[in-house]
C-alpha cells in the first residue's frame, strides 16, 4: 500500500525511533476511543472493524492500553445528549 518493500518501511521507521506494531496499536486505540465516545457502534462490530479476532481480544487489548474495559470507558466518556455524532466506516 505504501509502495515500498516491508523491510524498507521497517528501516525507515527504525531511523525515526518507531516500530510498526506499536503504531498500528496506537491507531487502533485512537479509532476505538473515537467510536466509543462519539458513536453507538456495537462493541463486537467495533472489534471486527479494528481487525480483532473477537470481542474478547479487543477488550483485552483496550484494557491493557487504557486500564479499563471499553464498555466502562464508553460510559465514562459518553457524548452528552444533544451532541452530534457521526459514525466512521473503518474498512479492513
């Protein structure tokens, strides 16, 4: 997708002090937080959209990253009544 060999990408990320897996995880967690905050997307559907094998795997990853389960994070960060929300399609 980036028009380069995976090893070239790995070397370029390494030169910036980065690695691929942590970047992918951070993007997934940003998308998860957005959906949990601003959409009503079902957790199972969100797990699937973020390419997790199942809801348990997503919940485990989210809790490891944020310290709370996604359902609890959603309750704590729910958009207040009257706020607008837009669902973003995440294709994989």
